């Protein structure tokens, strides 16, 4: 086992990613500020009925520890914001973004690009999933989308709905990409993979660094 991987969000994407990463890495980090709710259980596979009401970071840590006691687990119960994003991602070999907030995704992207920490982005809305990785020299999430959409324009997965099993597929693919980064062979650096959960079709879209990207302007040389 080798490497330190931080997973931000212990929900529908983060749970399967954590489960897949646990036997392959030395240290797992889990960041989340929420508590387990009964409505989470159909897709957030690390949490059990008896965990309802507990912090997700504790529930996820306990589930992984029962199955993989050798992995070192670090938890942080907090919401990633403009004040702590840089501090949260610092010191990790790879960050996996399993959040469902556009604002959080841009904050995490910017902090990782600035610090030179590789990032795996993922998202799911209904039956469509997407993922890409960001490494030094590649396009980033902000190169592609530039800025968060105005409030109410683009629904989050919690607003539009999500199929639990499909979130598991995207989360597992995110874990695979994180492991590829640790091995020095990322597959989706500068590439957005879009997955259609109904047709099981996957397409890749090349993303080039955008001149003037605010995240890259702050990147540490």
C-alpha cells in the first residue's frame, strides 16, 4: 500500500470511492460536515441504519476500519469553504472530489491547482455522470466551466435526483483514476469522460487549458 488520498464528501460518490481505495492506499482522508440520514442509505454504501444521526466521517471511518484495519484513516468534520480549502488539500498525494456543490467544486479545484495537488473530479445528476482528473500542466475544472452557474440555473444532484447504483459506478471510476495518478499513469488528465447511465455509453471530451484561467494564474511554479 502506498500514497495518501483525500476524499471530500462521504456521500453517494465518496463512499464507493473510499471503499475501493481503502485496500490500496496507505492513508485515507475523509472530509464531510454532514450527518447520516435515512434517505442516504440507498446510495451511500458505508453507512448503516444504526448510523442515522451520526457524523458521516465517523460512520465511514468505522465501516472502513472494520473491513480494512491496516489503512490509516484521518477525518475532518468540516465544510470546505474559501477560508479552509487550501489547508484541507495540503499534504495529500491525490484529492478526490465527491461533493455535490458547484461552489465547493470550484474551491477544491482552485486549491488543488494552486498547491499542485492532483485532483479527481466527479459528478452525477440523474442518469448522467462525469469525471476528469487534473494534474500539473493539464486543464482544470475551471478551464472547462469557468465559474459556478448562477443560483437556480443548474440543479445539484440532491435537487435533480440520482440513481444510487449509478453513483456507485462513477465513484468507483473516480477511485480507479486516483490510483492511476498514484501510479503515474492518469487516464483522464485534461479529459472529461461523460457517462450515460441509461445507454451505458461513454464519451471523452478533450479539455485544453484556458488562457487566463484564474486557477492557473495562482498556481505555484
